[in-house]
C-alpha cells in the first residue's frame, strides 16, 4: 500500500510536467502562433552563411525598426517543388502496391513546407537578422504529408507511396528593393541525405531491398524570396535549394525549385486595368442567375463569403449541359490546364472540385443600405483522385489555380473578378462572376453560384465553366445573418399526384388516422418555432438496409442522411431573433383547434444522401420536394438527381431540368410517435424512376428501411418502454416467488415425493437467477435498446425498479436453493434407510448426461443454421441504380459466444426437460411437482416471448454507439422463435402433467402399438420405498424381536 501511495504522489506532482512534454511534442512551436520556444538555437554557422549569402547582402536595405512578424509571415504549407533534370536526383520514391489499393490514376505530389522556428534579435545587424528554420519536403501518393514542419520529425523516411526529408536551417533574413521589393532568407541546412551509391548501377536499388543508406550533409543552401507587398500578379513565394558540394561528390544533387503563394502579409488591391477589362461595364451579364434567382445584396457580403469559404468544403463544377459545339470546346475544363483525368469525364466534370483559398475581402459602407467590397482569392481545381484534405492545404501556383481579384457592389450583388492562371501575369484572361443567392428551389440548392468565362469574347476557347457550392440546412442560419433567404416550391402539383396514387382509401388508413399519431406541428410560442421542431423530427441521419424478400437484403448496409431544407414557409432552422413575419399564421396556429385534411398537408423540401460500402452508379444525392401528410406520417416527393453524364448526352436529353433528372418519385414513411413500443420505430424510403426501362437514365425501384429513429421528444417513450418492462419483471418475478413457495409447501406435506424432483431442473433455474446477479444482465426480458442517457441513468424511478428487480431475483434464487437443499436431503435420508439398495434412490446422473447431450446437439445445429444464413450469396450481388443492386458484404454478426449466451436463455425456457427425462428414467407413479409450480414457471418463461412477438421488433439501439445492423431473421429470438419456443415449452409442461396424472404402467400401455412399445416395461428398480413412519415401525418391531430372543436365551 505504501508503494501505491508513493506512486500516486509522484503522479500528481509530475502530471503537469508530463502534460507539458506531451503538449510540446504534439503542438510544436511553429509560425509564430505558439508561445516562444524554450529550445536554445545555436547560430554557429553565421560566418559561413554570410560568405555564401554575400551576393544577396550586397543589395540588402536597412531593416526598419520594429520590422515585421517574421515567424508568422515567412512560412508556407504544402508548396510545390521540382528538380532540374540531371544525373543527381535528391529523393527516391517507391510506389509499391499502393495503386492496387487506391486508384491507378493517382499522380505523386511533390510537396514542401517551411517554417521559421526562431528569430535571434539579440544579434541582428542593420541589414539582417539571424533565423532558424525547418523544411519538410517529399513525394506522396496518398496525401499523408505532415500539416506543418517541426524540428523533432525524423530526418528521412520512406515507405510505399511516401518519401519525406526534413532539413534544419540557420541563416539570415533581409529585405531588398529589387523586383518591386522582396523579403529574403538565405539559409544553410543540415540533414541526412539518402545515398545514391550503388554497385549495380541503379541509383536507388536499395529502396525495395534494405534500409536506406544515409549520408550526413551540411552543404545545402536555400534562398527564399517573398514579395514585400502581395498583389494579384505578385504573390508567389519562390525558393531555390542547391548543393554546395562538387558535382563529383556523392552528396551533390541537382538544383531544387520551390513555389508557393503567401497567405499572410499586406495585400494591395491595384489591378485596375485588368479588372476593368474583365468587368467593364459592371455588372457583367452571364447566365448564372437565369431562372428567377434573387441575389443577396446585403451589407454583410464579406462576412458571408468568409464563412462559406472558411469551412474548407469544396465547390462543385456544373456539367456543360447547355453547350452546343465541338467536343473540344464543350469538354474543356475552362481556363485551367489540361489534365487527363478531368478530360476523361468528357464535360461532365464528375467529382471534380474547386476550392477557394486565401480569401481577402475589404468591405466599405457607402451609405445606410449600400456598400462595396474589394475581394482577392485563389481558385484551385482538384481532379477526382486527389486527396481533398491535402488539396485544400496546397499553396503552390500551377496551371490548375487562378489568382483572382475584383469588386462587389450591393446595388447589383455581383462579385466580378479577373483571374490569372498559375504564377504568370500574362495568363490573366479569365473572368469570374460569383453570386450569393437568396432564392432556393429544387433546382437551386447552392449558397454560391457563378461562372468562369474568357475575357476575349472573340476567341473563346472553352464553354463558360459554371460552379456552385451546395448548402446544408444547418448552415443557413450561420450564413444568412443579415438577410432572409426563402424557398420557391415548384413540384407541389406533381407531388399531389404521387399522394393520390400511394394513399388510396383503405380501412388501415382510417385506423392510422384515428388511433396513431405521427410527427406533426406541436403547440409552441409561434408557428415558425413549431415548424422548426417538426423539421428536426423529420430529419434522418442513420443507417439503413435494402428491404426486400431476400434475407441478404438486411446485410446491404447503407448510410442515409435526409435533411429538411424547408417546411412550409420555413427555410433551414428558425431563430427567434430574426423576427420572421408569417402573415398572421402565428395566430391561426395558436387558435385553431382542428385542421382540415388540406391544412394537415405541409409543403416540404429535403436533401437525401445515400452512401454505403458498395458503389451506387450515377447516384449519391437526391433533391426532394413535395407534401408531408401529418395524419399518416408520410412524405410524397418529387426527386431530382445530378446525372453527371457527358455533355453531349445531357444536351440531347430534352427532359432534363437544369441538367437534373427530375422524373423520380419518392415516398418516405415515418413511424408513429405514440405506442412506439408496440410498433416498428423504423422509417422506410421508397425511390422509383418514372422513366421507361429502355431509357439510359432509368434505374430499378428500391426500398430502404432505416434503423430505429428517435424523435425529439422520444425520451419519454424510451422511459415508458423501460418502465413497462421493469413493471413486467417485478410482476413475473413476484409470481415466480409465489410458485416456488407453493412448491416448498407442497413437498412439506408430501415428503415421499421430494426425492423425485430433478436436481438438474432446479440447477437450470438457479443458473437463470444467478446470471443477472453476477453479470448485471436483465432478468427474464432481454432489453433490445441499451439506453445510455445520463438522465435515464440518474432517474430515481428507474433506480427503484432496478433495485426491486434485483431484490426479487435474489429472493427467487434463495428459494430455489432452498428447494434444491430439501431435495438433496431427502435423497440422503433414502440412502440411510436403504444403504444396500442404492439403485432404488433417484439419481440425476443419467438425467444430466441426457440433457447435456440434447442441448449440445441443439447448440451445434443452431450454429450450423446461423452460419449457413450468414453466408452471402455472390450471385445476388447487384448494383443499386445501374438496373441492379449492389450487395454489401458485412462481417458475421454472430460469434459462438453470442450464440452461447442466447442458448443459455433457451435452456432456461426448457427447464422442464430434465424433469421429463427423470420421470421416464425413474418410472414414477406420483406427483413430485405441484401444478401451480411447473405451469406457473412455464408461463413466466413464455411471457418475454409473447411480449417480443407483439411489441416492436427493434434489432438495434436508439443510440449511434450501438447501431450495429441486425437481421431480424437472424435474431436468435426471431418471430419464428417466439412461436416455436413457447410451443415446445408448453408441450414439456403437458408431458409433465401427463406423467404425474398417469402412472408409468398406464403411460407405457397407452404408448404401445401392438408388439411395439415406445417405453420399456415396468421394472422394480425404483419401486416405492417404505415411508418414514413405516420404516420407524419396522425398526421398532425388529428391536423388540431381538430383546425377546435374548430373554429366551437367558
């Protein structure tokens, strides 16, 4: 104990130090953001630095007092680097088998990141100041490159698909007025370079055969040039790294060139001539806002655009569905450079993304309602195979980037910018128009829309490249703080047709409307709040499986996310501070007691996203619009999907709407909010195409069934179900105690029957009561939904129920042990009365063996059946939307441990089996069990199955932590089991009743068919022994006889 106390004291004292060490390792000092580093940096090579950097120091200007924030502004992340072609490459690269596990189209990226670690202001001169820096550079195929360089990283590492080299530098920072003003760093580096020495002639022959051979090299010179002031055409960071070794030296490498773009520093708007060429006259007339889209012209433009771009989400490229020209013209990817992967999309631009980086927005208020803004940004295009996480951090200017600058005016709401491709100003021939829409519809779900066009209208070399950024409903309140967007419904009439076709008059519909309640508008302080609460209930974010006649459909696991865009007049979520006017609908909602059928129908729009382990051809997202019927909890919707076909197919498809396939019908059914414990709390989603089967855009109808969903106020329902199950446990356990007590009284009055009670049967019951006491598992009822809610765990009412159940289980266990004890003692007394006739005393040895053999065989059969059912049939694997369905292989859900746990419950249900076997072996002619006991306990074991049969078949938890997909047909206690198990248990009870009502001889005769007998003939083996009183009388008479004989002898 003293050792433990000492260790605890040491841990408490050292814990802050340990946390500090871990924190400093995880969050290294970089970029001026962290606190000042406590590491002492050595500047022992400044003399060498001044020698090798003399050509730069000669033109350096004096540093101004105060200067700039070197550590913050003189770094960059994921710039690009290239090496001059020659005989001395710097880094090897091994693709290995990475392409087999990813995509064969992946192109290795050469990335470099640099950061200033320390600034030695104590030894600064008039023209320079000493600095320490760190460079991480490498080649990566999977995008796994460090976020930031830090000095404790390994100097060189290589594995398939990734090579990385880290170099420590010390040098000087200076400024010059050349080239319009530059900030320079000249540094000397030290690292461990991979050796190119080889006996085979192959430069990197050791890459796949052994550990790398490393050579220490401190003759590395790095020169970085930063623009003093950032502008549209001058924001590039240029670096050159050279080797100071002789070319004959094995450490020599060909020059390396680094390119990046600065995201910090002072930006100067001044591209007047270029901007006027692109945007004069303002606004430029493009097609982005055709179709009646209203544009946001509020004064909060800069805040909104910064919020939209700061989340790091990609901008989607719209297919050229309006293009009518040559293939070269319509399939070209705007002003960006040629890319084989993007060219392969043939103008559909599927999975091609656009990122908006390094945004600078300066807004000026001109009057109370008018304002203007100057905006600068970098647009980076990303091919489908490139890692988006890496792409959003890249900073190197390439032919896939556009540096843009322009103006925005609230009078028109258009951001017009001029774009310059790559790092050269001579490619400033692009115009970018960007808008923030206020109008949303089934065809317009974007918070940003815009286009990229060519400035030279006379020599257009590509079709205008349209782009958009889809918005999530939960993001709207954060974006539109100073304006009020709204939704325009256009598919309500078509949705009404879907309603009439899918909701015919039926008796079931009448019952639904009369007795069940579904998510609906609730009493609230205003109408919009009630709509917002209902919108939350209708939102789905869960897993689902394909519903169909095949049991394999349960294993086709799919992730489903259905977000409500608008409900009635509400768009997104309601915030009371917006003061949205609903034209008197608040009063109508609050005062109306009953609603007509028409008033119960609400206009609704949603966004359905479907994804899973399998691949869904031409489908990932549906834009939905239609009606929600509060009476029956169903949505009747028209859907539109982004087809993403080639430009010529889209142009020739005349029935597309803005390039979208809107001939889709969707019906969403929600579970009721009332009596959920007696109903199925799963939603179903049916999706069908209205196109003919020979149409290339046709897909087979599918039906999805979700996992259990939880409404906003369903905590009470969970508590209700838990409460019902808890009360049932208390009642059944109380009845079990009464049954066991009645058996104890019964054997007290019939002591001769006690030895013929099966000890194995009592052991099975004792096992059933002891497991909940030891493991904490639920007694009798197996809870399907494991509630982990904090409020539920701390509810006093449920604590009382749980304690009561545990107490009753303990009492049942003790009474069963008492019954076991009486049977055991009764058999001992029989042995003492007939010590030479052991065969006449009932024994459970053969009963135990027989019972174990039967249950072992049954368990093996169950394992075989379940193993057979869980095997996926490969012939049924289909693709969902390519006229077939993709079957998704999931690992087996049932292990033998789970099967054994479930089978133990089955053994308890068949607790009378040992008694039936014992009665046959012992050939009884008496009644060892009271009817109330064995019939009552049987009924208690059957109640959970009856409850499971009539209640909701919930095969999973309400909570995400345990949302494992469970096949109801694979459940041990399935619907079939809930019928078969009670029937067999009832037959066992009938067998015991028959055995006790008829003696063995009569039972044997009734089961005889001519010469054939199902039971062996009656033997004298278990002939009834004399009772206790007869036995004592015989002993007394025998004693008197001996006394008389002795007297005679005397």
